[in-house]
C-alpha cells in the first residue's frame, strides 16, 4: 500500500525531504515509517529519537496501523511549548512491558526516571471484593487529553521524556490500568511531574470505570452515593 510521508523543521532540513510517498506492506504501523526514515537517513537519528507522529492530522502512537493513502507526519519538537521532551501517549488494550516504557523515556540527559503503574486491586473501600474492572473510554478525546497532560508536564518541569498510557477494556486483579513515566536531569523533577501526570489523568481524561465482584457491579462516580448531597426544596 502507498502512504504519504511528511517531515518538518529540522527533520526536513536534515533529510532534504518534506514529502515522500512510501510503499509499505498491508497492516504496517506508523513505527514502520519511522524505521524506514532511520534506515534511509541515518544522519537524522538524533532528531528521530524525539519525534512524535500524526496520522491524518491526529497525533497518535507508533503502533497505529496504517491504511492505504494515509498521511503520516513525523513531527520534531516545536519551538516553545514542551521544549525538547520526547512525548509518548496513548490508549492500550494490552499491558505494556515496563522495559518498553523505560526505553520510551530513556535519554542520555536523564539523571532520574520515575514510573508510576496503576493496578487493579482486589478490594474497594466501602463496597467489598473486586474480581475485575471494566474501563470504557471516549477514545478520541482521551487521546487528545493524555497528550495535553504530558505536554503540560513537560512545560512545567525540564523533562527529557514523558510517557502516559491508559488501558481500556476488562482488567483482572493485578492488571495494569495506567502508566506514567517521566525522565529528567534530576529526580525531584521526575517525581513531581509523574505525580502531576497521574493526578491530572484521573481528574480530566474521559475514562469510566466499573467494578465487578461477587456483590454485583457498580460504576465508580455514578453508582456511589454522592457525598454531602442536598435535596432541593
């Protein structure tokens, strides 16, 4: 299949290419485009380590499966904003190995990396035993919001990389639910950014969680009684 590749800024200047059409096998991913550029233009390696990818004008992950005639844009860090931090965000149906997460945030300028992994616990306060959680998500908005939270973290702290990944679907006790990873020159910045990331993801990303156990099931935030609720007169 044929896809349209676009490169910008320093990446375009280094390779001498702004637009190019590639022939790729069916079900190739956006990551395959990055690997092709790395092999064809090895001098662009330092920039490719920090690019993000957009498919058909939508920022996405490198595991995005491409379709014929897709437009794939490789985006080096922009002026201002999140500086030079490498940002990886997305929604996942499968668990992500921690080694893979560490590779995503690895950087020679990092002196510390903090990784937070949320997991399904077997008990829910005030309700009882939990066998599994079921997550539903407004995917398009969630992906945009995950990216925004990561960029905000990179604007607030001098990070070298940020990774925020959220699971979706039915998850058993012990399964990953969310991963926040931040690398920075110093540990304090990485700790603070990771805490900001998980707090903002829990507060702003449109994800709904249903607890399922021997006692039945309930939607968190909906089936729970409201605190200090007052009945209007």
